[in-house]
């Protein structure tokens, strides 16, 4: 089965660096189709050029997060969900526009939501490729913990190891599950709720799709960490700004 990876992304200094890291991981994964969705009212030249030269099979989409749902400068990062509209746009493409792609005549496939800043082991993709409905595994460095994970007993998920509101329907990070394309297509209404309270974005999507006892544990019964919720530091631009004031800023024609 093809793995369809949906990635929301937005313009910032580290964007091209993040996308380069991601693309060069994906280049090692057989049968991967990257659905990159820009949080923007238009496709940007940076991302268009990047994808064209990436060597990957891809679909380039865009949709802006409505202003009232978007984090503003100075807001704490947890205030509003990020990437919800973009993931929904990726789902819409899979359900409506996938025609014309190799393998589009079948419903064989796996859908994974990969944020642009996390770190992914190649082993993760082989684990998820066998997903029947919804597969799950641990995520490292998330939720203020070394890892969060589903707890497996006798091959079934019985609860979740998480430090925060374990009563959530699915207390899983976005990076911790994959869904079969068949299930995505059979449940046309399943989508991410951009108004979901903190920590409930993943549940808003999974709730309608699956129950806890149907989850398929991967990564050796959820004992191995194959994805890390890394976050990239925002670069400081103090010198750049000082030089710009003197007319000596870096050449804006150089893409970074
Ligand atoms: C955590 C989870 O890992 C995310 O999957 C979840 O979407 C997020 O919380 C949330 O609660 O909304 P975190 O590292 O805090 O993630 O979020 P980011 O990595 O900053 O953003 C998640 C994705 O959305 C990234 O791919 C990012 O590029 C994208 N994004 C972020 C946008 O498309 N627009 C934005 O304005 C911000
Ligand atoms: Mn992140």
C-alpha cells in the first residue's frame, strides 16, 4: 500500500530547513506520496520550487487558517490547534481529487499526519504500512514526558500512558497513529475540529473512526519509540535587523 503523508506547513525562517529534513527522510521510504498543505492563501514560490526539485511523488495544496483561529504573535503555542484546516484539505484531496494518481483506482493505502518539525525513523513507515483500520505507537519527547504511548495487554490497547487528561477519548499525539485510506474514504465526515479544546484535536478526528479496543498496536506492542516530537528553536534575527537598518542586510534574492 502507498503511504499518503499529510503535512501542514507555514512560512517562517526555518521552513525550508524543516522541509529538507523531512523530504530527505521520505526519499528513503518506498511508495510514499507526500501531501504538503501550506497554511497560506496561495502556493508560495519557495514551497513550489522545493517540491519540484525534491524527487518525491507529491501533491501541493494550500488553505489559509481563518484569522480568528490562527495563533497571533505573543499567544502561547497551545492556545489554538495548529494545522487543522490544512489536514482537512489533505483529507478532502484524498476523498475527492485523488483520481489520476498511480494506484488511485484502489482504496489500498495508509494515511499519516506528519508535522514538518518532528523526527521520523524509517522503521516507522514499515510499521504503519500494514494498518488495517487505525494503528498506534509511542511518541518520544511529547506532553512534557520522555514518551507517551498506548499500553498494550495481550495484544490490545487497554489504556494510555500520558501525563495529562488520560480521560480524553484518544490521548495520542498526531504523530502517534495512522489510518487506512479505506477507513478515511468510508467515513467522509471524519475531520479535524479547528475549534477543539487543547489536546482534543486528535480525538476529534479519531472519535468517529475507531474504538480503543480496535486500535492496532505497532512498534513491538508499543515498546519502541520511532518518532520524536521535536520542536525547532526560532532563530534570532537581531544582527540581520541591525544590518538592514544600515542598508547592509543579507541579499533577499538568496532563498534560505
Ligand atoms: C502539537 C501536535 O504535535 C500537533 O500535531 C498539533 O497540531 C498541535 O500540537 C496542536 O495542538 O494543534 P506542536 O509542535 O505544538 O504540535 O505544533 P506545531 O509543530 O507548531 O504545528 C503542527 C503543524 O501545523 C506543523 O506541521 C506546522 O508546520 C503546522 N502549522 C503551525 C501551520 O500550518 N500553521 C501555523 O500557523 C502553525
Ligand atoms: Mn511540532
